[in-house]
C-alpha cells in the first residue's frame, strides 16, 4: 500500500475529518484525524486495512493542545502507520482504543497518568506509575520540578 | 554463685575470675577469658554440664532483675539477618558483596527473603513513591529489635533522581535509618564497612 492510496481511501470514507496524511520517515505515513471519529477510524484500520497490532499509544503536551498518537503495525503490508490527533488542553478526552486493540490498556493508563488524557470507555483507567491519589500529571509542561521536600508534602496531602 | 562464670575445666588459659555479667564492659563479652569462647575448648562430655551451669547462672541473674543485655547485644550484632530490598543497580553490588569474592557471610550476615526472619533491612536501590508504602509494610513486618541500612545514593537521598517526580528523596522519609552507605553504587568493601559500622553502632547503643 502506498501513502496516496491510503489517503484516498480514508478521505473517501471520512471526508474532511481526515485532516491530512503526511509523509513520516520510516513509516507509511502520519494520519491526522479529528478526534470525534476515533472509534470508527480505529475499526477501519483494524478490520479493513488489516493493521492488526497496536504498538503504542502516547501523548504529548504542546501547551496549546495535547497530541495523542497511535502506532499501528500491519502484518499483511509489513508497515507501521502513525495516527495522530489533537485535543483541547482544557478537556483532553478521546474514545479508548481498548475495545479495538486490547494492548492499548496499559498505554492509555500511562498517557492518563503522565499527560492527563482521559480515555472514555477504558475498562480500568487508573494511574500506572504514580501512586493513587497523586494530584498531578507530571509530564505536563505546567508541572514544576519540585524541591523534594515540597513533593513529599504534596504527595502525602491526599 | 549468682552471676559467677563457670571456668572451663582443662582449658588452656587460666580460669577467668568470677564476674557479674551485667557489670562487664561490653568488649569483654566474647573475648578470651569469658565463657562463650572457652566453650570451644571443652570436650563434648564436658560441654553439657558447663553449658547448663552457664545458662542457669544467666537465668538466675535474670530472675534477680539484672539485665543480661550485653549477651543479647553480643549475640545479636554478630548474627545480623538482612532483608535485602534490591530495587535497582545497587542490588547487583549487594549480591557481589555476599558472593564468593567478598563473602560478607564471614561477618555472620546471612540474607533472608522474608521480613519475619530478619532484623536488618537493607534498602539498595531507587525507591519510588509507587512502592513507598510497601517499604513501610516490610519494615513493620520485621520483629524488634531491628535496624536499617540505606545503601547507595538513591536510598540515602534520591541520588541522581532526587528532583524526579516519582522518586522518594531518601528512604529516611519513610523509615528510620541507622547507617547510610554512600556511592553510586557503593563498592562491596563499602557495603561490608557499613555492616561493620552498624555492628559497632549496636555495640555502643545497645539493642
Ligand atoms: S545509587 Fe546509583 S547504583 Fe545505586 S540504585 Fe541509585 S543509581 Fe543505581
């Protein structure tokens, strides 16, 4: 499969909610999409395009928005593809990919714990690296490196 | 006869003068001239009566309200049972210290794997906030008297991760620590030195 074929089939199906299919070194491409079509897009990628394996889910805080990205692998075409979407920083919520790819479970917990992205429909969205009750999402740009003594007080205040 | 130390028959040394155990300076315990070492010179047949006599004099002392702490102190500090909590790279160095080359067991230190069997907690590695409460649980599961060693810069003060969001900046935020061993990681010699210092500390401070 080529990148322009992928772009053509995706825009035929989802229209302008596919924001672009860019070149990306080492991958088939980078698909930017509107977060409202997340579940349908995931299903299309797994069932129709045969991207059977979700390699990772990650999130980045870009201050004015939060980016969530998914790396998929196709056993049929032996390529990776990157899906990426932007969420507003005040309500970073997106549908969970766990019903499509169960391997998303731990990755989404990590993205929630460190970057504060909420995944709707995740079966068990708990913190994974930080203790329960921790008040921050430490990979946000707004998180300050604490003096250790401050950190201790803040962790224990829950 | 109370408090009198039975001299070992047929011992090479002249018999020790009778002494009150409770009055003995700590260093005397375990030195030649007091019973616990001369026991080694006894024949098997003589051992049981001598041990009986020594024991009954100790018990008599205890009944009279004189503490026999020095004995426990001596016995305890020479046979520490560490629970080692290997969380990171320092655990490798800990393993080396207890391996064939440095052989920490010659100091009577034998690592065990259950906190119920241990009186010394050695924290070697980076403690994160996620497991912090488990460290406290382990420490509380150990029977008294107990001690703790923070091995390595991470356990001592957070080490290279001191300002990280996930790392406890020193396990003394969680449990009382008796000896800190610096280094990243400390050499096995350093580990042995820490154990010997802890033994010294127990000797001076009492159990
Ligand atoms: S002190 Fe150094 S060697 Fe020890 S656990 Fe920390 S980083 Fe690893």
